[in-house]
C-alpha cells in the first residue's frame, strides 16, 4: 500500500492502525501451542513459526530503516536477502511462547523508533534490501500491510473479510498496477461488485471480466484464496496471477 505524501501523511494515525492490527494478531496467536506453530501456514513451505519469525524480523528491519531516515546514518533492513531467509529459518522452530514474545517485543521496538521520527524525516529516502528506494513513509504503510496480510497466513480464524475496507480498496490499486508491469501476469478486467469499482491489468478486447467482492478479489490476487467466490463473464476458469507478496 503506497502512501501519497502530496495528499497528506498522518504518521500518528497510521501508527495507531499498525499497533491495533498487531495487538489483534497477538491476541489471536496467544493460545497457540508448540504443535500449532509447527503446523502449516498459507504460504508454501512455511509453518506458522516461519510467519511469526518473519513478522518479528520485518519489524526489526523496519526499525533500522526508520533510524536511517531519522539520523541520516545508513542502516540495512537486512544484511542480504539470503540472510533474511536464514534468520526466518533459524527462528521458526522456537516455542510458541518465544515466537509470540518476539513478535511483541520487535513491534514495540518498531513503535518506539517510529515515535521518534520528526515530520521531515518521513520524506527522506531509504533503501530496501532488494534495492528499491522510497521515502521513509513507505516503511509505515509497508508494515501495516505485512501485519494485515500475514495475519491471514497464520490460519487463526482471521479472513480477508477482516481487512479494513480502505486498505483493501487501496491495495487493489497497488496490486493491479504492479501486475500491469509484469510479463507473467494474465490480462484481466476486474469488477469489485460491492464497491462498483473496476481494475484492469493489460486488458485486450477479449479479456474476461472477473467479478466478486473487493476483499475476495484482493485475497485471490495475492494468493490467499483460490477464488471460489469469484465469477468470470465467459464462464472460463480463473487465470493464475503470479506470486506477488
């Protein structure tokens, strides 16, 4: 979910949303057992322990990027993509209590650094591990997206219908725009029936229309749903979106 600084960026309001989303995730995972965290998540080859470890390390990476934006001293989100993967793998086998405590503590560190950011620092450019450079404000919306989407991956009873409507609407714009730049993305015309908003991915004259509620559409586009609630105008099977997030 990309932020538009020209339209105004309200960091304290966004921090409240991040904290609330994190608190909800901590509540739904508090009762997980050691066996539960070894069980699969929605992500291929990842257990719940992998997802929880990733959320904690993502918070720490975001904390380092925030410090870079605030102080001007470069600090890597992760040493490398390989190091990121190794950290997640190394932490995934911990006990349920350790995993949840790690998510909580890392989120607190993130919020503490976030709260120190002066207004002008949100416009400072920082670099993510994969090389993308964005204003520091992207750290905030990226963290909210991480928490909301990976909460679904944990399979703890939270579904895409729990996502805030404004998050879903905005993320649909972001995801469809990202697919338009990718050669492996199928052409699509997408109609969110509950909001009557249309989205397009490189459409041609014979591109099928895919219809459904906006949360169901986003979940399918992001690989969190098989799209069973969606329909196509021509009755054909749904195309297969490439992995994005």
